[in-house]
């Protein structure tokens, strides 16, 4: 009886555990983009809900955030579709593969084993190449659609940020007006500018215009199409910024490349916390 139990357990002991399945980098990236897009959507949804709950935001500001949320949701859907298509292709690849069977014994059988192994490895390599090609085709098609979605989301995000800042500025101005007028400016100075040109709103160095100051330290300093990586960190990029940056890096047309980099930089500035 004990021997029968031992024999029954032998296959379980001797069976090797299945090797872990490693997803291709293309599929891993698609999953990461989906996760990031969902996190971005949830963050914006939270901001929109907080604005509504506060009762202090105007209908215009709330509508701008809802539009921004809808544009990012479009990106989430596109990422979901891409992941689903890629996983379906990968699932087919993980299906039953031809198994090389070796003859019983003999010198001739060893040669046949080597030949079968070679054919088996070649067929797997060809299968892997087909999968990789299919994944990259899906990725390229989605990237074209995602570029337009990211631009639309960036525009909506900038508008939401501008409306929010405008509303905050109006409230601040109202509060200052209620507290009383500011002290008179010094002789020869305009109210609100101060004596030091470097401290005037929108100014850089003395004698430098606001536009020149921004151009010197901003996107235009690197020339048309130059990446802003020297002064803009991508560490905190959300899905909109990330997609714009990737599109700009891959774009070959100089004018479109410059447009995408500027779109990226403007979006980053508009979403930066004060």
C-alpha cells in the first residue's frame, strides 16, 4: 500500500514547475501606459469632484475640468484597447507549440535529435519574430491616434489650469480691494511696479522684457525643435506629458517636432503647482 502511494506521488515530485512567462517589452510598456493613464484620470476626477464639492468654483471652471477629464478618459480607452489587442496576440503566441520527438537510440538518432532541435528553435524564432512584428504594428497605429488624443488633452488641461488661476486671481483681487487701498507709490514710480525693475511682474533682468526673459530660459532657448530636457524633468510626467514627449522625440518633421515640444513645455508649465 505504501509503495502504491509512493508511486502515485513520484510524478508530482519529479514534475518540473512551469517556467514563468515573460511578456515582451512592448506589452509591458503598454500596460505601464495604461496604469499611468488611469492614475492621471483618477487624479483629475478627484480635482473635479473637489471643485464641485467646495461650491466656490464657477461653472466655467468646473466645465473646463470636466472637459479635461473627458479627454484623458479617451486616452485611457485607447490604452485599454491597445493592451487588449497586444495581450490577444501574445496569448496566441503562448498556445501549443510543436514538440520535437527524438528516436529511441543509436548514433543516427543523435543526429536526428540535433536536426529536430535546430528546426524547433528556428520555428520558435520565426514565431517570436511574427509576434514582435504584430506588436510593433499595433503599437505604431495606436501611437498615431494617441498623439492627437494627447494634444487635445494638453489643450484641455491648459485651459482648466488657466480658468482655475483666473478665478483665484479674481478672488485675490477682491480680497485686496476689501482690505483697503495700497500705500501710495514713491514719486516717479507707477503704482504696483516698485523701484526695482527686477522685481516688476513679468520682468527678468533690468531692462529686459518679460517675453525676452521667458525666451532666454524657456523652450525657445534651444532652437526650433530642441528638447526641453535641459531644464524640464520628465520624472513627474503624467500620461499627457509623457505621450507628448514621446511623440516629440519620435517626430522627424522639424516643424511638427517643435510644435510638440512646445505643446509639452506649455502643458508642463500650466500643470505646475504654484
